[in-house]
C-alpha cells in the first residue's frame, strides 16, 4: 500500500483542522439570556477581601478558593508569608454551641469588621451581635434581645463595641462584660447615633455612620436627629389580603429637614455634652482630632454653597470656627480631612480652583500651601460617586501624601504621591486603566485592584514606591473567554463646541462593516458620575447578550458627568434635567450616526435612576431615538429629597422658573418613539409617585407607552427572579421596537 505524499497529507490535515475550527466556531457558546448567569463569568470579578492591621500586617480572605479551602490568613508584607489566622472548624463548633442543638443559623466565617489588632471579628446574626476571638477561635454572644442592633462598630483599642438599639446608643466593654446605655431619649422620631433616611442616602453614601469613637476609646461623638417635623411618604404593600402601609420620613425639596445636632458622650459617666454651633442646616462630617480633646465638625448651609469647619471642645462643647469653603453652585462632601501629628497643620480637599485638590492649613485655618495643582482632580478609587475620599495614606515621617487621581485621563484612576509642600509629584501605579488602592497605616505597602476595559481585575501588593511585592490574584477572563465576549472601544466624540465627550462602543464578534446595525445606548448622566471608564465592568455581560442579539452597544457621558472638573458639573446648576445633558447626548448621537454601519433610524436608549431621567429627556426633547426604557426615573425635582434635589436645583423660592423649565412633566406631550417605564413599587429613593405623575401627563397627551411595575422592589430590581424577568423584558422590548 502506497503512502500518501507529504504535501497531500499536510493539505488533508489542514483541511480537517480548518473544518473542525469552523464547526467549533459555529458551535461555540454565546452569552444569551440563558447563559448570562453562568458562574464562570463571575470568576473574573472577584478579588480577595483584605484588612490592614495596626502593626502594618494584613488579613486576607480569598473567596475564589473552593469552599473547604477558604480561610482567614495573616500576611506578613515583609516576607510575604501567609498563615492561617484562626481555626474555622473550632470557631464553627463554638458558634453552634451558643444555640440549642440543631437551632444554630448558618453563617459565613468572614467577619463584617475586624479590630485593628486582628484579635476580634464582628458578626451580626439575626439582629444580634456575636464577636469571634480569632486568637482562640471562639465566639461570644454579646446581645440577645427582641430588638435588632445596628450600626455596630469596634472602638479604636478593640476592647469595646458601640451600637444602636431602638434609636438609642449603647456600648459594651469586653473586659467587664457589661452593656452601657449611653442615651435614653430615642424614639420613632428621635434618633441617637443612627441616621435618618436622607442623611443615610445622600450625606453618608448609604452607610449608617451616625457616631464616631474618640481615639482613646473613652468617648463617642454622635448625631441626634429629630424627624418629628419631616413629612411622611406612604408606601402601600401588596400583601396580605388587607395590605399594610409602610411609612417613611422623607423631606422633599423646599420642605422641613431633620433637625440634627452633635453630642459627645463620655462612657464612664454617660453624660452628653452638646456642641455649640452657629447657624447651620446640615452636619456634613465629624472627625476627632489626634489629641482627643476636640472634635472637628463640618456644617453646611441649606443651599449647600458654604461648608464651615469647627473645632469643638470635648468637655465644654464650645466650638471655634476655623474656616469656610464655598462654591457658587454647591460644595461636595469629602472625607479628605487629615490632622497631622505635629498639632500644627491639617490637610483638606477643596474644589476652590475648579478642580478637586489638596491644601495644607494651619490649625487656625490659615492656608499654608496648595499641595496638588493642575487641570485634573484627585478622585476616590471606590465607594459612591457622590462621596470623595482620594487620600490613601500620609507618611508623616517622610512627608509623603499618597492619593488617587484622574491626572492621566478622566477615564483612568492612578496612584500618586507628593510631598506636603507640593513638590516631587510621583506617579506610582503601572498599567493603563483603573487602580483601586488600600494602603497600610504606616504607608509602607498597599494593595492594588487593577483593571481596564478589557482586562479583569488583578490584586497585588506593592511597596510604597510602587514596586510589586506579591501577586494575590492574577487577572482571569473566566467565562468571558469561553463565550468569546467582546469588549468596548473607548473614544471621544466632539460636541458642537468641540468638547471631547467620552463614549464606549462595543461591537459583536462577527461585526461586518458592510452591514447596518441597530444601536442601544446606556446613559446615567449625574454630576461627576461617569459610566464610560477604562475599568472592568459587570455591564459587559449584558452588553454581550445584546451583541449576540444583533445590536451594537454604547455608553455616552455628558460633560458634567465626565468627572473632569467642578466647573463642568456646575453647568447643572438650576438646569437639570436640561440642556447640559441633552445637547451633549444629541451631539454625540448625531456624530455617530455618520458611521455607515449604524442604522440612523434604529437607536434605543436606556438607564436607571438618573439614567431613566436622561432616557425620558432624550425621548421627549429630541427625535434621535426610536425607543427607550426608563427605570426608576426622577421626573421632577420637586418630588425629590432636599439634600440631592437642592444640591443642583435649590428651591422654588430661589428659582421657581428653573423647576418649571426642567420638569419632564411639561414634555410628556412631546414623546417621540416607543417608551417603556419601569419602577419598583417600594422605591424609597425615587418614589413611584414620580412615575404616576408622568403617566398621567402621557394619558392627557394621548401618548401610548408601556409600564412595568415590580411589586415590593426598591430603587432597582436586584432579586434573582426580578432581574431575570427584567432582562427578558428589556430584550423583548428592543426586539419588538428596533429590529
């Protein structure tokens, strides 16, 4: 039998390989409504949970490991050695022994918070407090009450905890195994150490930060809130047969705010001293000075254009005014206030130059020097966008401040350091994209969560000079690779005046420039709240579902949302939702419609919250979109809360014409295209009242629309069943109206 010639044999192998590849490519799985919850996709997002300890070491809990291998580990940054910190099996036995046999609830052995020494970990279980001694791997039950405890926090010395029960503040001392009641006048309308809704949502970024331990762990500064004059919002349940009604204290624009004052309570006497402050509307921030003799308090006026810094004496409550920071539009809240150990200076962030920068002051409020300068802003690397916390550490011995900023690009976040005198600025982080930083208290090491638009997060430990010390998690595509997922291209599109608008464009894997595609645009649009960022995003999963359904996906930021400068976000003053958002959105879309592979007649737009607002704005005040899905939409700022609504729009007493001009109720009659409104019946942020108002105007104008109300859901559809349904709903809507 003759052997096949080598050339012919090679051609056969090549033909087989190509055929096999073609068959494989055709059969390769795609991201669809059915596959988008594949657990392998979420492997790309997770990074270890870490806590820096007071001695400069760290604790690590890596949830990417198989469950039997998960453990709390101690990391020595000098040697990179990792050792198991406590015996989880012994800890679980100890926890179960606190309950009757078989009655112990299931818990996940990762504490909600940890003392600076790493000795104790906090667990809230069924409303009660449990503390794990990680040295002995044993649990202790701290409370066993019918009422829930909340806002639980360790003292700085790690020997006490403070918490709130029924709107009163309590402390518990481990050494004496004794609970101390610190306030007695808490009620349905008087809150001690816990926040009213509007403070929780807007002032403190959805964190119940209503009290602050002194550095010596002997006193607590706290907020006392009187909500008795705040208007009540009623939210009707849909169960049981005769529904109950939930009540929410919610001050709307122009109405009475909660009355808030600052108390300082001593643990040994339970006596409260009240801070004597000048006229103010809001308590914006509280922070103890290093000497523990004074508390810094920042207050805001009603229009939020002035923030005042006071130092309040711990014993007498007498308050000394230190400085005032102002802005013609509004002053953003910032946590970037730091007191130096020398007792002579403090560092504070301010946007007085039009950009967020750091400044050094004497303790009587006199400016020493501006530390960071330039046409760029320092910026937080995590947390809600409306809060600011860019400083990661201050090395007072060597004179370095470590901070994150938008210096390279507003689409990126990087780590820098600079001397207190504003000299020797150094760029430390490597790799285009976004770096989220947590730094040790001694400023010798830091953890960096790094990603960009096409690179999932890695997690590394670095020396203070930026050099990599240890890789804790490599970047991995996980299921994104299996499904041949596509990632966005980041571009800038010129507005009518040439301003470069940030845009992301994601195209399908089999993109063909000779074809014409429908487009779905995702928007948000709030002040300094960009959606377009050079960072790994969970939205990439949904975008790929849309790509595989035949769409091209985009995100567009208006200039006020771009986070470039304070000057740009101030364009929204007395003008939102308005021309700043609309003109930039329309300019970007018109420019993009010149591309031959985009169908000019089949553009959709969607978003939630502010994105829902801007969806309705684009559907009613332009004709660029054929269809839109608006979720959780704010329609008229007169129906919104005081702090956020008055930030940009102020009150009708200040400018009633602005409210009328910007109310989307006036533009319902101009609806163009197919609109679906989506809302949660129990939305405590943007009440469904806003949608009912808009629906009524659409009916008056004889405008057809679609409406989906999710029963019992809040400001977002986050439960598994609801989210699955919402995804099906959106894709069905696009297929009916854009294909």
